[in-house]
C-alpha cells in the first residue's frame, strides 16, 4: 500500500497537483505492480522560509540514506 507524500513550495495550480498525483500513481502501479486503489498521494505545501526546518533537516538530511534522488541545491540558500 504505497503512500507518497510530495512536499513543495507554493505556487502550483490544483490542476498541476492533480497531474502530478496522477503521474505518480501511474508510475507506482506500473513499476511496483499495485492496483490504483492501493496507492495514495498527498501534496503538502511548505513555505520557503520553513523549508529548512520542516523538510530539509528532518526529511532529507535526516533520512539521507533512504533517498533515491538526492537534491542538488545548497540548503544554506534558505
């Protein structure tokens, strides 16, 4: 039962968010072999000023060994 959480900055439309959720669902079902009914996708909007504290430190730096796609940006810019 995969549950995917996308954390992103504000500014994307509801249509873009839905398209992203649909694409993630399609990839999960195709690659992992789950039915669509088994997949859930959440999108959380995080303000840029809160990114370091709410996302980068706990979810990226704190789980570095679990990342299959590591960021290429410098977190000190936040």
